[in-house]
C-alpha cells in the first residue's frame, strides 16, 4: 500500500496504473473508518484494479460552530484498516496541500441545497463540492463511490459530474447499519450510552413513514412527518428536519404519487450530536 500526502506523488503513483490500462476507483472519506467505509472499499475492489482511499477532514465543509476540531482522527487505525482492506493508495493531504492559499473560486449551487442539510448547514455543500471537485481532478478516477447515507451529497456530486462533464462513473452504495438499525457514522462515537440506545428511533420513524406511504400513497405527508417528529421529540430528540422530498429535485412534497421516487430524510440532534439518515421510497 502506498501512503502519500503529496499531490505530485499520488499522481505519479497513478500514472503507471493509468497507462497500463488499469481501472482506478476512488473512495473519498474524512477517516475514522467504520464498516460503511469498508463496504465502499469492498465495492471499489470489485470495480477496479486500483483502489484509492482519501482521508481528509475538509475544513471548508464545516460551519463556524460545527465539530471540525473534535472530529475523530484515529489515523493509525485507519491505515491499518486500509491495509487489511487491500487499498492500493491512501492519499492523506494536509489542509495546506489542499488549500495552499485562499481560493478565488467556488462552486455555487442553485436549488439542490435549499432544503435538508443544505438549509441547516449553509455553505456545507459548497465545501463538499469544492473538495470533491479537487479530488476528482487530482485522482482522475474511472469510478467513485459514495454512500446513500449522505443522499443530498450524492445527488449534488451526481449533478456536478453531469454538468461539469467529469468522465467519472458514480456508484451509490447502500447505508450500512448496526444490528439495531442505526446508520454507521464516525459521529456515533460522540453518543452517550443512553443516547446510543435512543438513536435507532430515527430510522424506525423514517421506515414507518415509508411503509405507510407504500400501502397508501394518498396519506398526508405533512401529518406523517408531524407524527414522526412528535414521537422523536417525546423521547428526547431535537428536530433539525424530518421531510419527504422528491428524489430528483430534493424539494419537500405534500403528497406522493405512484411511479416516482422520494427521499424520506431526517437530521435529529441528541445532546450535542447531530445524526442524519434517510430511506429511499420508490413508489
Ligand atoms: P465521511 O467519512 O463521513 O465523509 O463518509 C465518507 C463516505 O462514506 C461518504 O460517501 C459517505 O456517504 C459514506 N458513508 C458514511 N456512512 C456510511 C454508512 N453507514 N453506510 C454507507 N456509506 C457510508
């Protein structure tokens, strides 16, 4: 496994593979690897001969009052897991490598960031697209893998690839969960034991809405969301959002229709930990 912090080195390591016609897969992460990340690596290995894992806690996607400084960085363990999971190259840049000077350019987003996390975390997705665009240009992968867990992020990257003509295939991998349903997240380590037992209620409520709308699409979406929101509030969650949005536009809907796809998504806060999750509803 090659470990490098330098853009020139990672490019040099990849150029031989590229010229040898070997396919390159990219799995971008912020580290603190868990089974969700490892599943992306497993799928990457099935897709390509060369698997590049990037670990970079991107400062530009964190708001001023978010958890940038306390975000977990267990780098030795991450490298051990990368080795065990047959990663070919780990790219571990510093902030100065990625942002040597104050950027003059940014990617602006219309509509797709108006709701869900885009609404509660202003500027977050501009930072995400900025770093993913740079990683795509540095690594130039044939295929890049992302998790459904961050569905708005996936839809925005899909749109960037489409509109900016990145010649990259994208794979959206299913959310990997604990046995009680909680979506794996590097932020789950922040949860107290009491909050950890409450946390699976988020996906239970999302799944409940999905089941109800599947059996009767004429039900009122706002009533279902209000009931779920209330159930979570009653057991101690602070609601950031809980919405049903159209899959393509990511805008909230009041009614659903057969033949269309939706995302039932929530961000809920337990103590100081903000958890997100979603369920895709294909009617
Ligand atoms: P992060 O390190 O949180 O930036 O995540 C890196 C990648 O892993 C992103 O594409 C995430 O969507 C994906 N990911 C995070 N959690 C999960 C999960 N529980 N299941 C599948 N993929 C995940």
